[in-house]
C-alpha cells in the first residue's frame, strides 16, 4: 500500500499496512439529505353512488290442471272435477276414478234394469229397456261432458300459463329498460346480464310451451 502524505511517499506492506489502516481510518462522507417531496397534482375523483337495481316483478301464479284418482266422494256429492286453491294458485283436479266409476255404475244399472224387465211382459220389457238405454245414454253424456270439461280446463291452464310467461317476460323487459334509463353505463353490465339470462330462459320456456 502506497501512501502520499505531506509530500512524502511511504510504502506499507502486510501487517504494517493493516496497522496503518487501523490507525488512520478513511472518513466516510455524510449522507446528503433527501430532496423534498414533490406535491401531487392529481385530484381525487369522487365516484357517484351506484343506484339500486330495481327488483324484478313477481311471477304470476299459473293455474294447474291435473288428472288423478280422488277416491270416494264425500257428502253425497259426485264431483268429476274438483277445484281448489293452493295459496294464490288455482288447482283443477280431474277425478279419473270417479269418471270410470260413474260409467261402470251406469252400465251396471242398465244391465240390472234390463234383467228385471225380461221377467215382465213384452210391453214392460220394452219400456224398461228404453229407460235403461236412456239412463245409459245420460250417463254416457255425463262422462263425455266431464271429459270435454277436462279438455277445456286443460286448455285454459295452458293459456293461463302462456299468459303468465308473457307477463313475466314483459316485466323483465320493463326492468331492463329501467336499468338502461337509470343506471350509469359503467355499473349496469352485471344487472343487464342477469336480466338478459332470465329473459332467455323465459323465452325458451315459452318455446317449449308452444311445442
């Protein structure tokens, strides 16, 4: 190690160099102060409040038409079609077992009348047979009327369901227009996506109903 001091040059090696460095440490310059912080010129932008998404209109209650066994009638009533309410929904049940029982009872009544008439005179037999036939035709007409009523009730149920789907679709479309009119563009994408999904599902269901 070569050291120039006061115009003289001195050479140190090995342990002598280490002793010189220990006795004459190199001064460390002080750390310069940090520059002052630059004031920010960016203004904070206040985000507008997000308006609430309007609630979807409730789905209307669709009438239900079903065919099932109703069991024996009570109170002496022989109802072929039973209507009742399930909450706000109208339920119409077509009692297939009662329709079949009415047909069988009418047939049995006709047969019994015919057998009883056979023991009487020809005139009485003819009159009894006519009455039996009339009873059978009346019972047949009642059964046919019940079937027609069931078909009408079923068509009414389908029409009511289609009307309910149309009303629900109109409500969703109204909600979509409300979102487009009242919600800012950068906040309405999620609401529009949910409404569009619901509209697509309802249109698929309406297509299924038509098929």
